[in-house]
C-alpha cells in the first residue's frame, strides 16, 4: 500500500480497515492499490478517484441503461432527504423492519457490506457493536453524510454499483441490501455479486415489500407509464427462492398491514421486539397480509 504524501483522512480511515487491500476494479476485477495522490489504481493503470474519504468505484464501461439508472439514483439522493423525520407510524414500521434485519446478521460477523446504504442506519447499529461496515451507494450524497454522522474508524464508504461490486471475492461475513432490490431492473445480478463477495459460512440478507402491487402513473415529461416510488419488481418467497439456488434459502414475513392501517403503533411501539413479533404473527394468522419479507441465503462453509 503506497501512502507517501497521502492525506491524513486516508491514513485514519483506511490504513487499518479490513477493506484496505480488498478493493478491485469494477471493470476488470484487478486489485486496486492506493497512491500518494489519493487515487486507486490497478497495475495496468486503471485509475479511480477518491472524493474526500470516499473512493468512487463506479464501472467506467456503462451501457445506456446503466448510465440512466446511475444518474437517476444520484439525482434521487440529491433531491430527497433520507434523514428526514418520519411520521410516527412509518417510524415504527421502519424500526421493526430494521430489528428483523439485524437479527438475521450472523452474530459472529465482523465485516458487513451495506448495499444501498440510504441514511446509514445499518452502520449506526453495527459499529457500536465492534463490527466494521462498508456503506455503499450509487450517489455521493448519502455515503458522505453517513460518514459524517457515523465517524467511527470501523466505518468506511464507497460509491459503487451493486451490479459490479468493487470488492474481492469472499471479503465480507454478511452483505445486506435493505429495500433495494425492488428498484433494480435485474435484481439477480446484484444478488449474485453480493454472493460473490461473501465468505464461506457467510450470509446474503435482503428486505423488500411483500407481494407489492406495483402502481403506475403517466409521466408528464415522457408520456410513459412510470412506477410509483421507482419500484420495478414485486417479490414473495417463491420468486426469491429462484435466486442463489447454490445457497440455503430462509425467509420471514411480518408487518401486518391491518395493524399498520389501524395505527396500532400507538400501543405497539412500546412493546419489546419479541412481544411485538408475537402480536404481529397472530394478526397475520387472522388476516394474512404481511407488508415485508426479509430473506437470507447462507453460504456453506468449506
């Protein structure tokens, strides 16, 4: 690792981080090395910049669809505040979703990848437990703010595409994509990449709306049907089981819609997770309308 005149942020944020020598080119998959000018390069001379503390490792060879997709989510992060305060019902629903996700991450995990980090909630939850986290996103805005608000030496961020993750094979103990795959035109590509970067014995974890009915509006600019919330896909356990068949598939559904509509969060927000989950399971037996699915694939140990 070349440091030379490398600025202090690189020394502080990356020098001792377990990812420091695990970055690769998203185009050629060759290892990247740090240089004293703050760039990352392959032996053949591919060069990728760092913006502040954050390596920008987006693929340089992009087709038109990928360019449009990346530009859309870079603009999305600029226009919408992922940190804005939620109303009480939404905040309770998000809290319970995150509790379920955290319970699926292996207890022994020491290095976790967050694909599509949003407001960095996963890093906020894990670094305090001593877990190293890499927050990734297509845009710069969310990773920059996440690093600023979670300035722990175990927390780094990378601008990257889930379809071409810039990490060496078998790097992470767990890779998480929370409320991401419903936005992807080809979710299988990101799931395969997440699987590639997870170590034997590790786990890929996703969350997504359960059996969502995709709704469309007519775009005033292009006069084409446009999905609300940019949700392109709807998932249930049967569709998810078709992915990553080389792993052991598990899932759980929860977040009863009747309880959400009835605004029962006024009472349920005070319950510990196990008791809320029991109430939610009972509600889904009576009215089988779960709002969320969390699924995970376990990679067998060699």
